[in-house]
C-alpha cells in the first residue's frame, strides 16, 4: 500500500522530489520485507527442526516460535487472555485463550528411578531447567501442570522443554478433539475423561500428555484427582512403573483415563435396564425425561470415545521415537479397552432408542384404549340421543305424549337399547 501510494504520488506531481520519496518508501518496505522474510525462515527452520537453522538449545527454538506482536515484542499475557477458551478469529497459530476464571497454576514434579523417588512442588519454573537436559541413566521426570491462570509460567515451561507453540495451544485451549501427534521433540496425546460434575452432570474435561526423552508433562485445567492411583503406584514402587521409562508412565496415565470410562458407561447401562423395565410395566412422562438424560450422556461418551480410540490406535501402531516396543503391548491392551467401551456405549444408545420407542408405543396404546372407551360410550349414547330428540320435538299429536306410562316405556326402551348394545360390543370383543 505504501509502494502504490508512492507511485501515484510520483505520477501526479511528476517531480523529482516525488520520485525520491517513492524510492525511499520502496527501499524501506523492501528492507522491512526482507527482514520479516528472514525472521520467518529462521522461525520456520526452528519449528520444523531443520538441521541447518535449528538453534543451539530447544529453549531458543520455543523463544523464537512464541507469538509476537507487530513490533516484534512478546505479546503481554493480559492481551492474550480471553474470557472464552477459544482464540479470537484470525489469531496467530499458538495464541492462548485463557479464561478469566482459570484456576491457579500449580506445578508438581515426580523425579523417580528404580530405587528412588522424589516429589516436590515447583514455585520457580527455572527449577525445572535440570530436567530439560541429559538426565542420569534410569532417571525419569513427570511434570504435572494444573491450572492455566499464570500464562507466563505456561510459556516458560514450553520454552524450557522446547515445546512447539501449537502443543501448548492444544493443551490450554480446551476442549480439543482427542488425538495423537508426533513432533520433533515430543509426542503429544490429547485425551478426554468422563467425570461426574456438580449435580451429577456428566463432564468430559481434557488431559494433555506430552511425552519426551526421559520426561513427561501432563496439563489439566483443574485438579480433579484423575491420576491419584498412578501417583500411589509411583510412591509405592509397584509393578514396572519405576523400572521402565516415561513411555510406560504415559501408558499408566492412559490406562487410568480409560478406566474412568467403565463405571460411567456401566452406570448408564444399568439406568437404561431399569428404565426399560419401568416402561414395560407402565409408561410415565418422567421416564422420558430420564431417557433423554441418559441418551445425551451416551452421546457425549461416544463423541469423546471414538477419537480417543483412534488416538490410542495411532499411538500403539505408528512408529514413534518416544514409545518402545515393550510398551506398545500395554498400549494395545488399553486400545482394546476403549474399543470395548465404545461398543458398549453404542449398544446402550441402541437400547435407549428402543426404550424410547417402547415408551411411545405404550403412550400410543394407552391413548388408543382411552379413545376406544370414549368411542364405545359415544356409540351407546347416539341412539339414545336420537330417541330423546324425537320425543323432544314440539308437535301436538305424538304417540304416548299424553299417556301416563309413556315416559316409563321410553326410559325402559332406552335402557334396554343401551344394555343390548353393551352385550353386543362384548360379544364382538370390542369391550374387554
């Protein structure tokens, strides 16, 4: 736009001064464009792991890749924070959208080996620096990040471990679709976990597992105690969790997530069985409301379960430098479990649909019964109404009009007609 403006200005005035100004503007724009192109090439080389232009440290790569403002300065945390967990339209890749009510950021570290365990809270993120380099043989590190309130801490962790900006975006801008991705320095797994929230509502919060060489990072928006069994295994040193690497720890976390599905789906399946029995006995409007709640919960399970199954399938089958063949056996077992859960959710959804059809059939049948009774009663009163209408006409000369027994005869005839129609209806099987 500056170049076009300079050219128009030179054409209008045609003077030497306009040409000089246009030339200066073009040189400034070209110089700025070259600098921006060089910065983009350098950042692209760092992010893609180019061997020619990669910085000396992973922290430098994250520093270059971190989104910046137009002036080249790092965008302030307050400017990137948002009330919703979605970046604004047109935001740069890697932009975080931290909600205003986000929980305080808490960082907890497990440093463990076959015969040792050390855990502590991290107040200063620089305390994580020793874990970003080459670790002693047999030493593994699990970094737990809970809460997104302190965006600077999140970016600092990403810089220390050399995480791709899109990884941090997927970890914090929740919820995301479950997936498995391999990057230059890490393998990322996004998971969704079904839990019961306040009031018994079903929630599916996100957990992001970032697996590296000798280290593993988990990112959650709140502390929910999802991994308490895994923490207990680490403290007690049971099974192979301390002996194997962080890929086995990733499996243990995934297994804990998958195990969270079973009680939820089993509870919903049990509710459906009870509803089916109740609807079969007698349908009631409250049952339909309960059926809709169960169907929505099953739909939510299926919506997060199918991508979870795909992600675990990719993690267990596709090659990755961060997952050993010994651990893939366990991952395939976790994949089978999530497949079983998805199949159970699908069958429960079908049962919910059948139960809804049974409910509607029961209501329709009850309505038809009521309509049949009303129709029979109306059929009985149609001839009686005809007789009453005939004798109610205002004619002077009518049979039994002035007879003292006329009223009694008519009433007896109407009663006999009604009783005869009832017997005829029962004979035909219309009145059970």
